[in-house]
């Protein structure tokens, strides 16, 4: 069983699900990307769905020509398909994310080079203001897979005050830094949809508690609280003020689930929330855990 991304309401004839190839460890096996969506055909190699000004899509590609080139190609397609819209959220599954290419560059760093290239070619040198929330996690083998959500409504992108923005990381993290914002907020009426990126034990730009899952969980929860406040959700992640909240927890080692689950449920999850546990490699080899959060219909504080 693997995680599925769902487009459309469950049970509706237009409902479609896309498997992401990530081992399912527990909780809810589905992430709803765009409710009540209808298939919108294909464009630039992407499979698309539309709903009420929103556009979502998925693309998969083999990296036969190298991960950098494959990423630049698939991101170029995403940016062409979403021209005139605002990107809200991107999920990336990178094959063998901590492995090395033939030239010795880590796969994640090659992915970051390709992603940077696509954004720069589309938006120019000042593209950082267009970057949405994102996650990039690793799967064993398989294809590079990208799921995105965009729309006509304006988006506000936020950073964690305790972290260097990822797109400003120094060269020690690779020839091109990661291209994403820590969170994206989309206003609709008196409510907000909030997409908090994959969050881990990074302070400044350095890794905290390398290879120590318990220590990393502590730092990750602190970081989630900081970005939650920046997004206007308060210290409790919009608890009691949102229609839905969905936490996704990525674990490098499935054996950590027994210790992590009680802490996540005690510190983050409230009755009615959705939580998903997945087996996945994290973008830094010293990281064991990453947590993301999607909040729908949060009342403004």
C-alpha cells in the first residue's frame, strides 16, 4: 500500500487518485489535492484537473538523461501549464534522493539544479518571490514524480524566522539551493488555506541532532510552531479554527513509528485531524523525520 493523491471528491465519478510510490506506515492513506475537480486532459506531458479557478496536475518521468535535465524538463512543463496562475503547493518524490549520480553529485542536489534552472528561465533572477510551499522526499527507485496545485487566487509565501530561506542556502548545500518557500497562504473569503512545507530539524541552515530521531522531532515541532505563527494560524496550528488539518509524517526508518506516533498525536494532532505516516528518505542523509501540514478553511485570527 502506498500514499495516494486524490483529485475530486471521494466516490464522485470525476475522482482520480495517483499513487506516489511511498510505503504507507499508518493513518490516512490519501491526500486530497483539489476537491470536486474534473479531469482537464493533458498538457506538456502533465495530467491535469480543474475546479473553481484551481488547477492541479501530476507528472512522472524517468531520469534517463540525468536527474538535473529531467527535473528542468518536468518543472518547465509545470510552469508553462500554470502560466497566469499562482503556484500554491508542490510535492516531489525523487528517486534515490541521497544517492549519487555518475559524476558524484547527490541526486537531491542534481534535482535542485534542475528546479532552479526551470524557475530562473521562466521568471528571471528574481524568481524567489514566486516560489510556493513544497516537499521533496525520496523513494527507492522509480520515477521522478511531481504533484502541483495552483490557482487564480493570490498567494502569500512565508519564511521561518529561525531558518535561512532555502533559496538562500550557501554553497555547502549544493551548487544551487532548494527552490521553495516554507509555507504558502491562500485567502478565500474570510478563510485561509495554508500549506506548510516539509519541515525538519534545520536551524539557520544547519542540521540539528544528526541521525537522532527524538531530537529532530523536538526541533521539527518547534519549527512548525514558528512557521504556523508566521502564517497567522497561531501556536496551535489553527486548531479549532479550521475545516480540516492534515499532517504527513515522513520517516526514514519505519521502526521509529512506534516512538514517533504517540508524540505526534500528543503535540500536534487533535480529534478530527488527519495524519499520515510514510516511509521515505529525507533530503539530507542525516535527517530521519520530516513533517508537513495542510490546513483548509482556517478562520482568520
